[in-house]
C-alpha cells in the first residue's frame, strides 16, 4: 500500500529528502511543512516547531510516516508526542536527541562509553571558565552548550579571543544556548562526518562526507551551518570506517540503550581524524545540511523502506546500495551570511538541469509576480555528480555559473582538499 509522508523542515536537506522520497514507488501523498520554494508543490504552511498543528495535520491527512529534518522539533519532543498519538515518525525521542541538544550531555555519554573525544570541561559561570582557560592556555575551543545552528562554536587561537568568547556566550549572543559553556581542547586533522541510519540496535552507515564549516575559502572566517560538501573524502578507508563504528557509533548506541533512551533515526557523528585516530567533535541527531544533498545524490536504493525499517526495528533486513560516483554540493548564500544578510533577492534559476546536476533550494520563497526570491542565509545547494572529484566539482561550479544570483556568496574551494 502506498504511504503518505510528511517531511518537517524548510532547508536544502528537506528539499533533498522530498526529491528522493518523490522517486519512491511506495509513495502515496507527499507533504512538506513548511518547505521552501523548491518543494512548493508539496508545501503545507505549518512551522517546523508547531508540534500541535503538525500533529493535527498528520492525524487529519492519515500520514503513515513523518520524517523530521531539523533538530529543534526533535529536542522539543515531537517524536514522543507523535508516538503517544499512535503515529509513526522517523527520528529520536526528546531524551535521545539530547546527544545533539546538550554538548555537556553528549560529552557525558562519550565519557561513559570511553569514546575518544577532545578533553573538556563544562561551566555555568564565566569566572571559573576564564580561570580554566588561563590555566590551559590557547588554542582552545569555546562552545555554547545548547542548540545554536552550528554557530555557537569559537575556535580560539589566542588567549584573548578565548576569554572574549566566554563573555559573548554568557552575554547571550547565542540566546539560551549560552547559559552553559563547554571549553575543549583543540583537535587537529581532517574533519569528516559519518551519518548512520539506526533503529536503536542495527547501524547502517551512509557514505562519509566532508563539510566546509567556515564561511570563507581556505577554511577562514566564521563557522556557518555548512558552506558545501563532497563525498567520499579520499582518506576514508574501510578500516577507518570499521574503527569509527566499533569505537564510536556502537558504544554510543549501547550507552543510550543502557540509559533506556535508545537512539533511533540518523546518528550523525562529526569526527576529527587526528594522529591518534578518529575523535568525536559532536553528535547530531538528524540528517546534516548540506550533507544530505550529496548523500542522497549517491543513494541508489529507495530511501522510504530504509526510513520505515528504522521505525520498526527491522533495519537488519534492509540492503542499502550506493552509487560509486563522487558528489559535490556548493552552497550559494546571501551576502553577509552567517552574520546579518539581506532577504528578498531575486533568483533566476536555469530552466533545465544537466543529467548529473540538481539545485536544492534552502532559503527560498516564491512570490507571485517576482518568482523565486531568497528568504534565508543559505539559499541554494548546487549539487552535481561525476566519475571523479575533479569532474563533479567542474559540473557543480558550471551549474553555479548558470544561476542568476550575482550577489551570492559561495566558496570556490569545495572539495579541493580532496584533490590534494
Ligand atoms: P560543533 O558544532 O561542535 O561540531 O562545532 C562546529 C565546528 O567547530 C566543527 O565542525 C569543527 O570544525 C570546529 N570544532 C568543534 N570542536 C572542535 C575541537 N575540539 N577542535 C577543533 N575544532 C573544533
Ligand atoms: N552541516 C552541519 C550540520 O548539519 O550540522
């Protein structure tokens, strides 16, 4: 029987999920709440955090499976509420989503399972944090404890900068997220993300992805939600994957089961591959953005049965196939992002796409009379596949050139580290 699906969120990740689910032979009706201009044929005007309205909608439309994109509704407990009402939903419960919702919680799980990560301390007040930083010295990393859309992290190379970061977080530059602060040792190496489907017991890793977090070429500038991705990074090996699954992913899920808050959905581990081996930078409790764009571009299997199996502890029965191609996603952002940026910029999109290319919408809206306009910081995720990384990059940047968005800020070096 065909299944009615509701996707929650409005980013590039959700457009990619909608694009992929729309290809499923098992799909009934598709809805995206609230979606963006890329998903406009499926959009429902309900905000991602309005759990009550989403629940009422899902009940009324006989939604068979809800797929949650962003972290906020997960941390607010949307999965718990839907399940209590007899609805099937893909994602972790509120308790399990704390792996992303609180960096101090995540660190406590890593310590319990002896998972390799940066040395850390959490503080609730500024002065003890400052004292600790003075003692440890720079470089170090200062993080707001709670959700901050990937922006609540300051990598401080100088002591002064680290002390200033404490003040900024405590003064509430990141909203409530900053009521607690985590100070970490700086890890060095290649950064890579491994996202895994899990039903709480079984783990199916997706293809590994390298994101580009900083705003500017050469990994300069501020941290952002992610300026571009490619998969797979050339340094990733079967042995590295085995080690990450054995020393990080499996122990994380075991601790979550032991605490009676099993984790289901997508467990995203952000890793630094250091000289001593892989160490965890962070967990996310959901698909990444813009990781999902390149992952789904390479997913050969139907995604719907995979998501479904995760909700009924049947993931071990599922076979997942991936394309060999390399995929690259270049984010085109509004000028100014990740700081203050303009909205409502007109966008002209190419009327046809090359076979290996796809433009995923993120912060876009459709205005009668004007057409596509920007409505957020990260506006488009221009994605392409190729047989080699060089070919995929070339395709992606050629497609970027075809987009009418001359003010766009984007990085020219997405995937470049993979060629070196
Ligand atoms: P997070 O939100 O914790 O992943 O941090 C965002 C980004 O900050 C990461 O993707 C890294 O690029 C950087 N980062 C976070 N923690 C560390 C660390 N301990 N050492 C070096 N870089 C870090
Ligand atoms: N691109 C990083 C994230 O989704 O958290």
